[in-house]
C-alpha cells in the first residue's frame, strides 16, 4: 500500500467491544476510524429497502454488488459517537439492530459485495493514521498494517455485554436468544469462503472475557506504544 499513514487493525467477533475500544484509541491518538461493519450494515439496510421481505440468497449477486457500490455514505463524529448518514438520512440507530446485523452477516458472505466495498474501506486511510475495526482488516483490507489486534471473548460474555447495553437503552431482549444469535453470526462469519473471520498470523490476540473497557484500552495502547512513535 503506497501511503505513509499507519493503520492499526482491530478485528474480532460480534459484540467483543471493538467499536468502543476503537473510539477510545482513536481519541487518544487523534486518528481516523473505519467502522467496516457499518458498511455491511448499510448495504443490508439498503437491500432490505430495495428488496423488502426478500431473502438475501435469492437476490442476484450483481444487484447486491451494485447496491454496495452506489451507497452515498457520510460519517460524523459528534460527542464521542460516530453518526452515519445515508443520502443525508441519519441511519445510526437504524443499522444497530440485531436484525440488520444478521442481514449484514449474510451480505458480507458474498464475495462480490466484499469486493465492491474494498476500495471504499482503503480510502479511509488518511494522515495522521487509521484505526480499522472489522473482521478482515488485518487479513485482507490492510495486510501491511503496523499493528494488528484480535479481540476475543466467550459468546456468553459478549451476549451479556450486548444485553446490558440494550437494557440500558430500555430495549428488552432475551439473553438466551442473544447467545444463540451471536453463535450463529460467529459461525457464518468464521466459516464463509470469502475473507472469513480469523486472526492474521501476525496479530496480537487479547482475550477480553475478564477485562473491562479501560483494561482492554490500556493493553491495546501498550502495543501501540511498542510499534508506533507518536
Ligand atoms: O461489526 P458489525 O457487527 O457491525 O458487523 C456486521 C456484520 O458485517 C458482521 O456479522 C460480519 C460483517 N463484517 C464483515 O464481514 N467484515 C467486516 N470487516 C466487518 C463486518
């Protein structure tokens, strides 16, 4: 990759806390953020709007790739929150639901969709640097990244965290259903042919099961300080 700006990749399964840690690290370093999952979620939202009630597998892959190619997206970081706009519509909350997450995981399994989103993801790399959050940041999108972190936690712990998050927002959910949903999503993301979720061979693996946000942030910052002078 012919750019002087460094990249830090933060990969890992759903609900492991990548988004929160990315924001914390980006804030400390003053770097840009790529929330690559949001691109798959926005694609899923647009697919469900253009093909309401249609199963993703019955839609022509070229049509899906065209949707991914033609998204007009804009991100704004306000009050420590990343807001997402599609054609000037604020869709931040709309794309956060479990249903869109599951659909995102389905569209993300389609190689043509992944290819359509590749350059868009790489274009986020701007000085002074980028923190990239996703599943294949270190393996496919930014293989030359200066630091690759892979966060893990047990499905039960990740479901618990999501459960608390949703409960705090006043959204009632069933914990057992969340665990099952996460297992299904892990299975699809890890076993697909195109860019499956797995740690890059040169990634540092951090098990966050028993750590809080501050502890994970500090651990990541330790590695940032080892690898990057800033
Ligand atoms: O990180 P997230 O939950 O917002 O991601 C939603 C889905 O998108 C996830 O289940 C798998 C997919 N995804 C992917 O395949 N590759 C990425 N780099 C990011 C997300």
